[in-house]
């Protein structure tokens, strides 16, 4: 059909079919018989959605996202696990795990989100650098690593998040957060448009 690129979700691919299947197939591209660009989303949105929207039992901590899966057992999804899984997927563009906030989040939660996103970006980059050392580049190519800027609709929080991530140094940056209002209109960051 002429598709040149796809975005896939790390959290869901880690769950099903799992990285063992993907590795044995030679990566997602080989499994799909697709030679276009593959971008793997970190799974941050799904973690937020499962805990805050779908009512899954768990919590978001500085270490990562903890899911309570029954029988007194916990399942931890960390920035490091996300990066390793994205390498196993065989993505061309990897995305750091970020701490996503609800559109109605208050100042304290936004500050926590920005701080945790920076912490997780640092951990993601360290895991990425280790993976590059362990896995030789194919054909001189390495996957790109993107960080996600958080801060909700607070312009100063966004600026702080962007500055901290730029200091860490990534191949690119995404604008994270909730992009639409209840009427499906694209939202703007407060202060970015006069009167907003």
C-alpha cells in the first residue's frame, strides 16, 4: 500500500508477542516483512492510560511503572527495560520513557512529571549507550534516540523540561502530553499564543 513508516508500541510488543519472538524473527521488520522506517513509542502513554484511565493496579515511581498483576506479584516497567525492548524490536527511532500527565494536572504534579521525565531520559540514554556497545551497528547505522518534553500546558514547565533534555543531548525531541481538548481541538501551551 506504499506505507513508508510505522509507529509501534514498545509496551504492547513487550507483552505480546514478546521480545524473544521478535529476536528469533530477526526483529519486527523481518516479522512484518517491512523495510520502511520503524519508530517505537516508549510505552509511557500506555502506562499512564492503564493506571489512570483503565483502573489497572499500579503506581508510577522514579524507578519506573509498577503494575500489580495479582498473587502479590509486581511487574516493573523501567526506562532501561523500554530501551532494551526497543533494540530487540529493531526500531530505527527509539523514544525515551517519559512521565505523562493528565491535562488537569496541578503545578506539583507537573513539576514531578518534568523531574521524572528528565531522570528517565538520563536512564534511557545510559541504557541506549550500553546497548550500542553490546550490539555492533549494522551497516554503520545506529538507531536514533528521541526524548519527550513534558510540562502540560505550563509554558515555563515546558521550557524547563526542554532545557534539561537538551543538556542531556538527544537526536531529537518530541512534544509530549495531551494534544487534544474534549472537543478534539489541538491544544496550545499557555502563553505561546497571545491571550492563551
